[in-house]
C-alpha cells in the first residue's frame, strides 16, 4: 500500500478510493517456539556447535534476498556468529564469496530444507535483508517460531517489527552487522509474537 501511494499519491488522498491491505498470511499455526529438547535436536541436525550463535536466512533467490550482504556482514561480526542458509539454488558464487572473505567455516549452506520448522528451531536469529518482497512469509514463520528477527524495509513483513529491527539499507553490510549486534543483546519476550493485525 505504501509503495502504491508513493507512486500514485492521488490514491492516498482520494475519498473514493480506499486501499485495503490483504496479507498473504502463511499458516503460522505450523510454527511455534521449540521445547528445549526440540531445539537441541534441531541444532544437532544442522550441525550447530554449542556456543556458536546461529544466524539464519531462507531463500531460493540469493541475490534478491541479500545473501551477499549478509555474508559480508558476517565478516564484521564476532567469530562465534555462524550464518546458516536454507535454499537450494545457485549457491556456488556465494560459497566462493564466503571463502574469499575467510568465512568458509562460518557460512553453512543447507540446500533445500524440507522441515523448515526444525530449521527455525535451530536458530538464534533470522535475518531477511531483502531488496524486494511484497511480504516475506519467512519473516512471519520465524516470528511464529520465537526467533529474534531482522527484516529490511523493502519487505512488507517489516510492518510486523519494531523500527529498530528493520534494516533501512539492505545494501549495507555495516548496517546489517550493527542491527544483528543490537538485536543479539536485546531482550525479546517469549514467545516473540508479530505485532499488528492480520497474522
């Protein structure tokens, strides 16, 4: 709605036109915070080591969803932070990027993940520094799973996050890293519920 009224401002001021947002809502009833046992099993399943902080991304379009920027941001984060990427298409150049930055052991490509609930259960934080998403179902799934979540302002799902968890410039690894560090230290009520109506 915001993008439409930005391009066609007369729609925002017309008494005859009312724009209603209809959310493409995923089945969030499938996603809930894990028990301690489920979290431990999920972390073992994805090869996560105790003491490592797991940052996640899920996509089949690495370029559009900001995988390069997220990998570059990882080079600015503490060494205990590891990036786990679920998605099975065209990861070759991103593996090369991680290796070129000395991050091959901290960036983990899991390919197509059938059990996304387990993937979310394994994470400490989820990030979607997308350059464009009308919504971003993965953000709502992560929130429903009780995962601390960052999202760019280019994705509609940013409407469900407080402003300090919204990435203003998804092209900036520095901003992404700064927000990861900020959110890592932030206390989030559990379960972490998306704010706003429609979810």
